[in-house]
C-alpha cells in the first residue's frame, strides 16, 4: 500500500512552498534601500519579519512601519497583504485568468484545497466571485475611510491612508501607517472609522464561501449548515467580547464593539492593549485563539472548529450524537477539529516555551504568551514587546505566524488516513 | 429511543456524589476544635479547602497544616488522603469485604468504572490486590523513611512523620507536616528520602492495573498495550523533566530527578518553586497537565491520553491509521482522549479567568495559571499564593480540584453516545 517514491508534489505542499516563496521575495524587496525612508536602516531579520507578518496577514511589527518604509516599501507591504489575504492558490489562478491562460485540473485542485471546498466544481466561478467582490468591498471601504482621513491629511495622503487601511482591514492584516505603534487609537471616537473598519474585518473574516452563500440564499433556512454555524458563532463571539470588554475593561460601547471584532483576528486597536487588566488580556487571548472563519483572510482555530469542539463536548454530556441544525456532524469533521486544536495548542505551547528560554526574565509571561497567541492566530495585537525581541525570538515568531497561517488549513484539507495496518487488531487505550 | 424518566443513578454519578460526601464530612471533622492545635482558628472555607485538597489528593493548602492541625486533625487528613487515593468505589467494596458483606453487581459495576476496567470480571480480586499491595508498599515506605526522620525526631514522632509522608507520597497527595510551607526542602540532599519518596510516587502514579500486569507478565512482550504505553510515557517524561530541570534550573541530578517525578502529580518539592525561571514554571505546568496514569492516585490528562493524542497527530502527519505496538488504537479511545484534553483545557481556562477576575492584579498571571493547572492536575505545587487567596477564589480552586479528580475519569468511563438522530443526514463541517 506504499506510495511510489518520487511522487508529485501535493497541492498542500505547493501551497506551503508558494507562501514561503512570496515571504522571501517580500523580504528581499523590503530590504532594498528604495523601500526605506531616508536615514532608516532595516536589518534583514526585520524585513523578513514584516514580510512574513504581511503575507500571513498578522500585523505584528518589529519596526515602526510608517516611520521606516517609503512609499515603495508601503506599496510592497500592501501587495503582500493582498496576496496573503487572497491565498497563494487564488493568486495563481487569478494570474492565469488575467493572462487568458487555461486553468488546468491541478490548479483547480489547488483552489479546492485552499478554500477548503468539497469538490472542484465551480472553482473558477468562486475565484472570479472572490476577486470581484473583494475589489468592490475594498473600493467602498476606501471611499468611506477617505472622508475620515481627509480631515487630517491632503487628498492624496488621505486616499493613501484610506486604501492601505482598507486593504489591511478587509484582509484582517491589522497593519497601520499611523506611526509610533499607535494603530487606530487616534480614531477611538470616530464612529465612521470604527464601523467601516469593523464591517471590513467581519466581511473579510467571514470567508468568501459564506458571503457567496448569503448572497445566493437570502433566507436562513436555505443557508448551508456551514454558513449558519459561521453566522451563529460570529454573532455569539462578537456579543460576548463586547459585553466582556464593556464590563471588565470599562470601554465605551463603540470601543468595546470594535475591540471585540478586531481581537478575533484583525489586530487593530483603538485602546492601549498593554493597559488591559490580566483578565482582559487572558480573555482577548481566548478570542484570538478562536479567530475567524475557514476560507477567510483570518486566523485562529476558526469558528467552525470551535463549534465542532463544543458539539462534541455536548454530545458527551448528553450522550447524543453530534448534531446541529438537523444535521449529524461527521466524525471526520470532529476529529479534524480536535487535531486542529491540539496542533494549535502545541504551537502556542512550544512557541511560548522557546521565547521564554531565549528571553529569560526580560518579559512577563503574560506578554510572551499573548505575543505567541497573537502570532499564531495571525492577529497582531501585542503588549508592545515585538520591537525589542532578540533576533532568534523574531525567527521563532515568524515560524509561529507561518504555522498559524497554513497549519489549520493544512490539517483541514489533509486527506483521509490510509488503512495501512490492516493486519493489526484494534485495541482501545485507557484514557483519563 | 429516550430513556424513561426517573432512571436509576448511574455508577458515574454515584462516584461523584461519594467524593462530594467524603469531602463534606472531612470538612466538618476538620472544623471541630479538637482538630486544631490550641490557639489556632480555622475558617470553614479553609477546612473545606483542606478536605477537598486531601480527598482529591492535590496537596494545595491555605493554612500551615503542621502548625494548625492537632494529631486528630492530621489523622483525619491522612485518612482523607487514603480514601481519596483509593477512590470511592474501592472504599465501598473494601468495607463490604471487611464486614463480610455480599458484593453485588452494582458495586462491581462501580469498581469497573472507578478503575476504568473493560469488564466486571475479577473486580473483587482487583480490589483485594489493590488493598494488599497498597498496604505492603506503604509499610515498606514508612520503614525506609522512619530512619531518615529518626535523625531529627523522637521515635514516635519519626514514625508519625514517616507514616504521613508515605501515605502522602504513595497517594500522590503531596501534603507534608514540615511546617512553614517548606515541603521537603530540608531533605534536598537526602538520597534515601528522595529515592523512597520518588519510588512511592511512581508506584502510586502508575496505576494498580499496570502494577498487576507487570507482576503477572514479567516480560515486555506479554504486557498489555496499556502497560507498555504507561511505562514508555513514564520513562520518557521523567527523563525529559530530569534533563530540563538540570539544564534550565541548574538543579543537582538528585533534585532534578525528584522534581521531574514529583511535578507530574505528587506535588512535593525539595527546591523553592517560586524561584524557578518563567521557562521552568511553564515547563512544570506542561508536566503537571500531562500528569500520571489512569486508574492511579495521580491526576492530569494522563500519560495514555497524551500518547493517544500524539498518535493521532502522527497519523495525520504520515497519513496512516493510529497504531502502536502492532495494535490499531481504537477511534473511540482517540476521541475520548481529545475530549479529555478539551475539557481539561476549558477547566484550566475558565478557572484561571475566574481567578483573574476575582483577584484582579494582585497576583502575576504566571502564578495564577500555575495554581490552576496545579489544582486541576491535583499536583499541589504553588508559587505560594494559596494561603492569601480570597474566599471566593478558594471556592474556585476547590471546584477545579474536584473537576480535575473526577472529570477525566468520568469522560473515560462514559458510555457511547446513542444514535438518537437516525433521521438526520450526516454533513461534514469545514474546519481550519
Ligand atoms: K491580523
Ligand atoms: K498531589
């Protein structure tokens, strides 16, 4: 039953290699002097870090982006975010489509894996829909934010800020050009800014599959189980976060709502994260860890994974099979959800342990764990330790961001295990 | 397919109620003035805490046990530890046997669940073997430790200390009568003390099932898969902990070995835990979380659960079915292992969050998380915050200890889910 040697690369592996290639190219472009403002010197590790952070749509930064990077550098970052948000597979197909090339079966398989689809039927249509709807949404977002930025900037600068901010929000990247690691704290009271950004984040983090399903179905009962789970979890998590941040961190309703939305993967902030209470930071870690929805620009273990996990615990408690919305949830989904949870848990665990071993007692455990969860869930919030980390720690964070961006989807799209031990007797292990 | 209302209590529920009843009785006995040294006043919450900590064989204490409790009080604590270590089911059967009563089927079912056995055949033999071997091991341990304590105490006091310490070690309770929350730090260099205690801990934490299997089989190839997994995991984890504590905390080989053994559930310490580096504390949390083996006196998610989890990740990585020692590991075991992991994760998560919400910024996040993991895994190590916790936090810790003692075994012995949604179509959920 063994596979022949010299096998072809699987779509999964190509996705990984594609992501890596884009990160490396980005790091080289960001290392060029033309990418920097005059007088700014950027170490290669920082160029690599920013590139990885952009492609993984994380938003953690080791240098002040606004201060350091020239217009060229910022444009490179924006393009890296766009590419990272779309996903490598879509990029390949998009270019093929734009260049009028034939999209062959292996490329369609790509898309199927990248968007976690159950069949390759209609993959081209999906890519087209993704591209067009992304463009329209980001154009509208840019227009809305232009008027906010216009109050403080020249028309050209306002447009630049609005465009960058919209790309960063819709792709859940969380990068900003405000300078001084301030994120959107200056716009804490601006309802237009907060709501536009929040809507972009939610649309980007919901996943194209669900957006298409909503556009097509229009009624709750005709939505797929997947879409219903995503909407239900999104609503529940946003509400919980909103209430928690209001009650525990005493934020205004607008700030609490924005923080609840942005913590789940975008990583903008309108309030100072480092000033949160320990309970607030811990709760934020939980929101970050859960993250956005599959097939979206967001990270984390995902809303549907969380739902499947809760369903499994529920079935244990009530001794019923896992079922929701009058559908049984397949055992394979449940197992994959648990595997995603375990892998994510291990990445955060060994990531944090590595950082603690490298940095010793320099940073609080809370700040280190927060940084790791934020990197893994591609959120980008931080207690402010990123710029002062040692080079080795920066490499660790880059690896965590990469694992967080491609890990869960790789598990989700992995094929079923082969029955390779047919001769073995099955035996249960004593658990607990 | 619904169960009739007014159903009989299941063995699982009786186990819970039994544990609760013993904890409450213990708390009342420890509240009696006769249980206290003269001049010592014990609040009910502290009596409850100590009783729960003893019955759950945890070892966290809110008061100085040696200073506070009289000989009567200490005897009550020792008996609570013995009862907690044996488990409620064995207690019922033991009394029945001692009193010459007939042990009926429902009591045998009890034992089956309590020891996580696959059938009720031979349950009485198991209880007898458990009682006799426990007695012999603890008698030998007391004898060995007597000579260590005799160097500093009168014969009677030395015997008392040796007996209490042996009971506490074999049952993985971690209580001590040294005073001043010093645990065994005074005996850091005593090889006899360290090795006797370590052997008692390992025997107690291995589980009677495996000990019986070893006594019966004598060769590796005739051991059950369960026993092999336990031995393999024990060896690996003790070695890893030993190397880590030597390398990172610069402990002597004896202290590193002892710390590696005791951290996995006993909770004694010969070095000051609060002086550990953050990396050391984090690593200790990982060891605590994994814990001992099923059917033993120890806590945590258990060695076999961890093995099943790693096996599942391995099968994902290599696209093979989960197999070890030429046996396929059943899907049900894997699912239960994941459910134990998730439940444990949630207990630690919401336990820590509750403590943070209650205590605010009084304690470091690290100390709070460490306390929660220690309580959940019934370890009893602490950064020293237990005595100063508020009453509400003490209640939270009591609940965490209880969940940690009975939670994993309840999941492990839960029956298979009923097919109650026969009419539903199965659908996979998109994960990751
Ligand atoms: K982000
Ligand atoms: K203990």
